[in-house]
């Protein structure tokens, strides 16, 4: 199964594509979509949508896994990221790709076994689980790979296999 993991944003959107076959994981590509800070929000969102559509066409994922938003202290930034996340979801929907959403806690739990793990621990597990020679850069791309690995782990779990076969968007 080919999974496109997404770490949403507006200034930087991380993406990571992996191949998953049972417990075997392999990175296909990772990177970021960036938009200029001084540009109008509408133009930035248009760029994200266009680039995400091209990534989907290029890598032909079987599904997309995207991180859910976590609002901490800066509501203004959170709203902008929510706009970016919306156009990413729209791009996947327009290409008829199944979409799965995971919280930061779920992603950390899937990679490290601990939902409150530190960022460096998650990045290290991405490197280890994908057999990379060095940590994926930039951090947003590594985060996107973590989202993809989280989905690979969930989709191959006994809980999902023994379920009723319906899609679960948030577990």
C-alpha cells in the first residue's frame, strides 16, 4: 500500500510517501511545499492545492493520512493552518483518495509507544522504521513520514483487520 502522509500548514506543508507491505516500510519520497510569507492567503492556499494535486498525481497514493490540528496558544496561526488543511483535504477528495486523520498523540503512540514522546524521539523512530541513513529533513517532512507510518501501523493492526471492514477516520 502506498501512503501519502501530510503535516499540514500554510508556510510549510510536509509530505512523505511510503510503501507499506505488512511490517515492511520503505520511504519513496519526502519534502515540503512552501509558500511566501508576504503573499495573500488566497494565493498561498491556491499554491498548496495545486502542488498537493501534483504530488497526488505523481505518487498515486492508495490513501492519504493527515495530522489533525492541535490548537495550543496561537489561535490566529491555527486558523490559517486549518485553511491549509482544508485545501489539502479538498485536493485528496477531488482525486477520490481515501483520507485518514490522526491526532499528534496517536502518531506519537504509534511510533514510540508513548503518546507524550518528544519530537526528537519521533524523528529518531521515523529514521529507524524507514531504515534511513540520517533523519529526514526538514522537520515538516519527517513529521509527514510519521503520519504515514502511523497509518501503516493502524491499517495493518489486528483491530482493523478483525473489524467490520468499515473505514475509521479517527481512532
